[in-house]
């Protein structure tokens, strides 16, 4: 159903000269990714509302989404797998957030910084990158990582055990580091398991 709706929308855009016929495939891909992302985020946030975990979810997503987009990491081959990975991951991580002490948060941050600085951005066959672009992205990812870490540590330290948003950001950094590590292992093994 989603594919049919996207196809009809893009066909309408081409017929009304909103986009050119050459851009049709790009528009289909962009709409598909955007719609799937909106559905996934909406379902996570609806579940978060029912579970009373909205603040934690916003903290997690505010780090995971931009970092995953810029630094790469594990990418599922289908929208369903992507949704299940995000949703199951959310169920696994959010209950642990209240238990992230300042010390544990610093440990997560240290490990995450090492992984991000060593391996990000992760190269992917579907996103070719020149060496110049790779170096530029590496600098951007490192800057965003440092900013996210500083804000997360500051908020969690400033607010202590009630610093759920800061702890969520730190947990998000840990999730991103795991995603980058998994992607590097898959790349190292030659693409197995993707």
C-alpha cells in the first residue's frame, strides 16, 4: 500500500511538472525513506506515551537519528527490519535509562567516543564517498558527537538521578556506537548478515 501511494504521488508530480521524469526514482526513494521514518518514529513515540517514557525517547532519538544519518552504522535491508531493530532496541534501552549513574554514563561516553572517533563515518556500498568528502564527514561526525556528549553529560550531571534526558542522550551515544561496531563487523566479514 505504501509503495502504491508513493508511486501515484510521484507520478502526479511528474505529470504536473513539479519534478522532472529523470528525478522520479530519487523522489520515490526519498518519499519511501521519509514515510517509513515517520511511521517508525511515530510508533515509538506513541508507545513511549503509553509507557510514560516520552522524555527518554526524545533524548534517545535526538542523538540516534542525526548520528545514524551522518556516521552510518548498521542499516537493515528492509523497512520492516529497520522498524523492528529500532522498536526492539527502544524496548531494550529505555527501561535501563533510569539506572545510568553518572559514572556508568561516563563509561558509556568514553567507549562511544573511542568507537566513533576510530570508525565513523562507516563507508557503505550504497553511499559512495570520495576521500575528501569522507574526511569532511569525519570532522562533522566528531563535532556532533562531542556536542552531544557534552550536553548529555552536563544534563545528567547537573540534574543527577532526575537527569533522564541527559542519560537518554548518553544511552543514545551507546546505541550509535553499537550500530557503528556492528556495521564495521559486517563490512569486515564481507557483508554477511546484512
